[in-house]
């Protein structure tokens, strides 16, 4: 299979001078995660939900200067994006995505953007539908955070691991999941267009075997439970890869928490399946 067989077309595009608010609304309206940035007929860059998500850290200088929604796309976009031709094989596309850590490749023919191939397009392909495997053969270790962890901690963890994050309760049970989409589309301004603040408290013992008390921990703009998605779609470790892919496509998600007898065993991501395609 080739790029032309799986690519999405036409392509939704933005201009370098458009602001991030416009780009985010376009992504939400059309359910896309990346937008080629065009200046006339020239491809200047690409903006992804990841570019937006990682700029939400409160310690970013850009954050302190002005709200992210008012920033021009040109500041956040990746310039000179990698492209493929209509005849590029799906194997080479998958390998490029993994090697360059990107999830979408504009398809260019004679200097013109004619489509885009995303990891979702690869997942929908007949090539993936023919893969024989079980979930536990390719799943990954689960990376977890507490539902009370701060927004900064969540972003640092998800960025450092390049992973989805599973949110757990105090007893280790499954509470939710955080993806780059949760971060990119999180409404972080309150009704007065200010950063919301909240007190976070934990139920802790003052001393071993002592009385439990709610103790003030820190004032933050958001914590993991504010951002996470729930309920979480799960899959058993012995499920077939075909069943897992079907669940992902049916629920329009790109990861599944692997659970057995109520215990979290791992995480199956779209990238785990793309790796199989790239072999």
C-alpha cells in the first residue's frame, strides 16, 4: 500500500498569521490533530496538538507574556515539515513516523499539498487489519500519575516519557487517562479570562498510626483529575490485536489501558501497532 491509498484529502490548512485559538477550533471542528501551515501555495510548516499542549506549562516565558490562544501560529509551528510523495509505501511512512517522532506527513506532488497521511490513516488501512498478534505481545508498561498531581508535573512527565499517562486513585485503581489532546484542548482560562487557581489537599496522617487530617499541599491552576478523560476504555491482555484496533477506531481513541482482574497491566498505544507495521 502507498500514501495515495491511505491519505486524507482535502487537507484543512491555516496561515502563519492565524492565532492558536483559530487553529484549535479548526482541529476540534474537523476532529484533526495537525494542520499544515500554508502561505499562498507554499508549505511553511505544520502545527500539531502536541505543539499546543507543551506550551501550557506555567513556567514558559510565553505563558507569562500573553495567553496562548492569542499567539500567532508561526511561533508554535514546526518549520519545513517532512513530506512524502503519493507513491511512498506504508512501511516507509510508518518507519518515518517512528524515526522522526511525528504523527502526520503531508503528501506533496509537484510542489502541491494533495493530502496528508496520519497514524490514524495507517490504523484504518487493510495492512493493519491483517496483523496477527495479541495485546500482551506488544503492550507497554503503564506510566501513572496521581489524580492530584499538578499540571506542570503532568506535562513534564508526559513530555519526558513521550507517553500517555494513566491517572490512578490513592489505592492504585484506575481513575482516568491523560493524552496530548487533553492538554491541547484544556480550557485553562476562567470566565474572567484569568488562570484558575485551586487548593489541593491530601488525606494524610500527621504521624505513623496517628489521626488522618486533610493537609494543604499547594495552590495550582489545575491537577490531573481536571484534565483526564474518563471513563477509560480497557482491554484484557489476551485480546487479539484486531479486537483492540476495532475498539480504538470505534471509540476514536489511540490508546487502551490493559486491565486484568481489576489490576492495571499495561498500555496499548497506537504507536505500538505502528511499530509492527514499520518492521
